C-alpha cells in the first residue's frame, strides 16, 4: 500500500502514476492541509483498491490507509504468538487499531474488548472480526484512558500497545486501580515504556523481551509481562 498525503484535494499526478499503480496493491490520495508532517488524512480519491489484506496464522486482516498496522509482519507475528501464549480470561486490549492483537489472542481468552480512538480503525476491526467469524471479541471506539476510568475491575488480562508517545499519567493511575492480574505491555518506545513500568507499582516484571521490529534503525519493540505482586 502506498498513499500520497497532499495539501489540496486534487489529483495532480495524472498519468505519472500509471506504471507505478501496476506495481502496488493499493494506493489512495489523502488530504492533510495543516503544517504538520502526517502520514494520514481524509481519503478523497482511491487510485487503486483502497485496502490490503495481511494473514497471520489463518486470521485475515483488512488494512485501510488511516488504520495502524505493524509494518514488519514477520516480527509482529512472533510477538502476537507470544501474546497469545500469555493471554487468559477476560481480556482488555487497549489501543487496538484494526483489531490485530484482539483477534489473534481471542482463542486464549474468555472474551476480548478492544478499545481504539480512531473510528475508521474500529470499523475495520469489526469487519475483520466478522470476516474471521470470531465471536468473543467486541470493539469500542473511545479514548483508552476514559474507558479504563469507567470500567475498573472487569478484566483478568490487560494488553497495552500505546503509540510512540506512551500513555498519559492518569492512565497509569487508572490501571493501578483496575488491578488486572496480568499486564502484557507491547511498546515501540523503550524510554516511555521504562517510565510507565516505574509507575505500575503493584506489579512485578516477569520478563522483558526485545524484538528487532525496525531493522537497521535505532528503534526496538519490547514485550513485557507484568503480574500482580
Ligand atoms: C502502536 S498502535 C497499536 C495498534 C494495534 N495494537 C496493533 O498491534 O496493530 C497504537 C494505536 O493506538 C491508537 N490510539 C492513539 N491514542 C489513543 C487513545 N488515546 N485511546 C485509544 N487509542 C488510541 C492509535 O490510533 C493506534 O491505532
């Protein structure tokens, strides 16, 4: 999938993309007219297809231009298999994107609730759930911190996969109050992950593994299992 984020709702590429479109599965034009350097925006033209599909251990994921999906599929699959092996009981998957972890971990859980703030991702997650005929998962479009504040005490396993900026401080306070038995924390930022782990005071770190999700860069993805003291 290759998308172009442009500042005016016009296709000025004309025939320049003709050969290029032969080479890709999906391409869209997205509008973002602010000054920020963004990789998402309002889809105003689909040049080709508008989505791609990735398959992990028999689960098909539809991925659209504005919804997050791990870019390194091989490493993501290793991490999801590990998460599956650690998941138990009623499970809450915060920052669930297109439902990749929620759907993958569903077979080990009694139920999974995925919470994601981007409506497009939640709609795709729901389609992914239906397409894969997985019954014990539901998706909610909400801010993760607001959801956790309102829903304390209902979950055995908490899965966290926040954006690079990490989690808000109030979120860590709500998680301590919720006190799930185990927390599976996937992070693409070891610095914010370290800071967050320090504030999850009621938990032991059972293990922390690093995965080379972004080869040839200084970035690394980590997976941590925390269990209640
Ligand atoms: C690192 S991605 C993880 C996605 C998914 N778990 C996966 O493995 O594909 C982080 C996700 O958090 C979502 N997000 C960012 N801020 C959020 C918030 N305040 N509440 C809920 N979701 C949020 C983003 O839209 C994005 O889908």
